[in-house]
C-alpha cells in the first residue's frame, strides 16, 4: 500500500472548498435555493439592520436622526349644538326673594306645591321695600301652583318646592 502525503490531501480538499465557495458566490445563492447568477433579474435590495457587537461603539443620541412626528389627519368639522341664550335661570328654589330679569327669567312658572305639607306662599311685588302697598298679587298654595312673572317685579316664595319655567 502506498503512503499518501497529508499535505497533498489537505491541499486538495482546500482547493475544492475554494472552488465551491467561488461558485456559490458567483451564482448569487446556495445550491437548491432557486437563485441563479448573472441571468436572473436584479432583486430589490433589502435593508439589513446594523449588527452591534461588544466591539462596536454605541451610537450617541446626537448622531441619531430626530424622529419625525406623523402629520395628524384633519378632523371632521363638527358644528356645535345650539345652546340656550345666556340669561337668568329658569328654575329656582322655593324659598327666597328674586328680582325678575336679573335673578330669574320672566315667564310663567309652576311648583309642585308645599315642601312639608304646610301650604306654601308666593308673592309678586313692585319692589323689594316689603311694604303692603308693593304687593301686586299673592297666594297660598296647598297643591300645584302657577304664577306669571314680569320683568322688574320682585318674587317672594316660602315653603314651596322648586319653581320651574313652563312658558
């Protein structure tokens, strides 16, 4: 039996490996992956994210490009709902003295009646003097009550539930 020289055997294997590597490099892919060398259509280049290793210096924030904020889509224009004209309240407590047109709006009001079973009292006045002569109209109510108030009058109410504008 002939002795083979290890240098020649290893050299031949290395030469075959180089030829195969060059063939793979020129073909553009590995055998069996369907890629062909120069005859194939150029492929779309893909972006490969950079690989960082312990030996690669870290990028600083100053070197990074500033992120862009996407432009927001325009919002649909919505028309606001019509709101009541600002003015005096159209409901008020059943105890107190109110100037019509300032503290409460003019109009017709209704109450459900007395708070505690004791009849409630209301009074329309020309002014807030408290004199007997300033009373325009008054009433004592055991059930539902209704009164029409005009601008400039003073309305007094005692022991009534909430007055709500009805007209």
